């Protein structure tokens, strides 16, 4: 499985995302489209970016009853995205239904990745709001194992957790990791960060990088630096 850098295109409008992508004249980076852009610009944005030759990770984090998720996944598979995701908290049967919905008639399907516990959820919040009293890292690994049991391809996690996820779920189980910063760059609102080189060393399969590329003075140079450090 090839390692790759995914650019988080966290822009509010189609115009902004296209003026950003227009800067890339030599390469076609893998891009992540999140809720803001998808809800604002609609499914057409996915088709247009795909038509330009980019791979797409559609980050919509589905979570509903199995039948609803299955039908929604069927729609996403027809959009021809390369990777999409859901919340592992929706249970193993929801994840199995999602996979079924995602699989096209010819047997192909996009990669399906699970979100375990969001990194915005602290141990305290998880205990007080969700009544989950196990240690957070144990919960994350348990959700990752559930995703593997359901047949999913991997999880979104911190690069710092990637090694442990591989130990628990196997080396072919993908780890898609945000929270990446250059050694000499701004950390911003991310808390536990690693450099692309360190993420590679720990074993991330894909790094998701937003502002270090999108807000850089020269986004193409920043992207190339990420690729050089992470993919080598
Ligand atoms: O700009 P930055 O590199 O922080 O962007 C990281 C991207 O990854 C954003 O789209 C953010 O929503 C997403 N993400 C994250 N942490 C998670 C899950 C997703 O930063 N735990």
C-alpha cells in the first residue's frame, strides 16, 4: 500500500478550492474534502475535483442506523471517491452495512476508514458525557479492532497512535493521520503533533495535512517538502 500525503482542503467555497488547486501544475495531490466544502458546494464539487484528476478522501464521518448509512454509502460510491469514513461508535453492524452499501456492482469500492474517539474528546468528557470509564487509549484501540472486525480498511488516528494500531490490527490496517507539522512551523490549534518524517518513522500510511500547506506562502513547495519527508 503506497504512502501518500493528503491535503485537507478546508475552504468554504468552490472558487477558493479551485484557485488553490490551480497552483499545482505538475502534480495532482490527493485531497480531503470535509463537511464544510461538501455541504456548501454540494456533490458536484467532488465530481469536478475528480475530473481534474485528483484522488479524493471524502471526510463526512457518517453515523446513523445501519440501513441509512448503507444507503448513504451507496450514493458516495457512485460519486467515485477514493476514501470515505464513518464513526466506529455506530457499532460493528453499522460498519458492516456501510461496507455493503459502498461496494459497487463490479465488486470495487472506495477505502473505508473509521473515526474512533475524536481527538477533541478528553478522558474527562468521555467519562462525564458518554459514561465510558475505560482509559481513552484502550477505547481507541477497541474501536479500531471493531473496525477491523467489520472488514474496514483502517482508522483515522494521531500519528503517535499509528504504531499501536498496527500492532493491534495488523500492519495492513491503514492509519490515516492528521496533526502533522513541519519541525520549524506553527503548531496552531493542534496539540499532539509530529513532523512528516516522524509520521513515516512511526508507520502512518497517509498523512492529512491542512494549514502547513494551504496557508503556506508557497503551497506547492510545502506540499513537495511533505512528500519528500514522508514518502521519501
Ligand atoms: O490544518 P490542519 O493540518 O490542522 O488540518 C488537519 C485536518 O485534519 C483538518 O481537516 C481537521 O479537521 C482534520 N482532523 C484533525 N484531527 C482529527 C481528525 C481530523 O485535525 N482527529
